[in-house]
């Protein structure tokens, strides 16, 4: 794998992983809000543990 191929791969994979991460966190946030009615601080604490 050449350096160019590696850079192109990283340029595609890194933003895609951030988008997927934000999307999954948004789903988890709304799911938690509808089930447990957590505050934002409580939700963030529960996600860290």
C-alpha cells in the first residue's frame, strides 16, 4: 500500500467513523430520553460508565 493510498483511505475512514459515531450517539440519546427521561448530565455520566 503506497503512502497515497494510505492517505486516501484515512481521509475516507476517519470522517465516516465520526459520522457513524455521532449518528449512533444520537439514537442512544433519544432512546434514553424516551425511556428514562434523563437530564443531559445524567445521560453523559451513564454513557461514560
